[in-house]
């Protein structure tokens, strides 16, 4: 297997000081955003799913910033995400849901089948339409399947940092041909650190070009899957839903 330098599971990240409940003041600020996120209904359309992730990310961002243990004052979002991905309490909770909650496992496996999540700005620059819309090169004018879509993206010039997350996607592939075949997302270990990294890429697409996510019914599921996983693992741990 290739070097795993980009793999969050083999990288030393900044740590969260002590993941825990936020102060009362911050809870007061966060709760309205959590309520807005949880009151979204993807049945009302793809923009509603996008809203749910945006609303949830606002308190998550505040929580991460409060608990990161970094020497640098101005910490990048990707650093906050890496630290949260290595948090022991959240990782354990993720693993427990994976082994005991069929619904959570189904959603997470469905989310993993979309990996890696490509940067929307890269797709735009390379004139690649969202997955589910991008046509193949056949005369019949069909649409690229997921492996074909990945292979098309990998065939483009990608720059120094892979324009997708998990960034270690290709490192985990057993086939040396993964770049041309698209590889298999199931070969990336389904851990919390890989999952939140992929969710972060969906979040970036939502903030940088959210509308494109609503063009294809396939891709439109990504914000909602991201919201569901994030709210179960992080949201409900520190901000349990009120019991009706
Ligand atoms: Zn990895």
C-alpha cells in the first residue's frame, strides 16, 4: 500500500482540550441553530437538506473552536476538523453506532459509497458536471456511473493537494489501477476521522457552491446524509434532542 501521509488515522493532529459540554452562554447561542437544523425536512426539497447542514455546522464550528488545543490562535477549519476526527469520545460513539444501530450503519455506508467527495471548485474548473448528470462519452449519451465518475475526476490535473476528501482515498486502494478504474470506497476504513473529513468536503461544497448539489438527485442526498451522521455522533452527544 502507498504511503498514508494524508490519512487522518495515521497522522498526528492537534487535539481537542477535553471534548465536553459547552458553557451555558454558548449553549444559549447554539440551541437556536440546532433547532433550525433539526426542523429542516429534506422532503421539502434539496435546498432544505443543504440548510440543515449549514445550520448544524455553525454551532459545530463554535464548539470545535472552543475546545481545540492549539498553539496557533487563528486555527484553520481543516485543523479543527482533523482534531475533532481524532477525538476519542466521538470516535467511540461512532463505532458503537456502527455496530449497534442498523439505521445509522445504512446511512453511513450509503455516504461512504460516494467517497471521495470532490471539491466543487475543482469540478467547476475541470468542467465536470455533478455526479448523476455528467455524461459518459458513448454515442448513446449515457451518464457516468460512480466508478466512471471518479475515474474521470482522477484523470484531470489535481495539483499538490488532492481536490477531494478523504484525501487518503487513493492511498487505501489495493489495486494499482484505482486511479483509472475509480477504485472502491469500501476500501477506505469506515472510521469517524475519515467520515468527518468527507462531511467537511460536503460542507465546503455547500458553502462554496451549494446550488450545484441540488442539480442531481444523487448528489442532493449528500448534505442530508452528512447532517444525519453529524447530528447523531456530535449533536446528540452534547445537545440531546428534547424528549417529546
Ligand atoms: Zn485514510
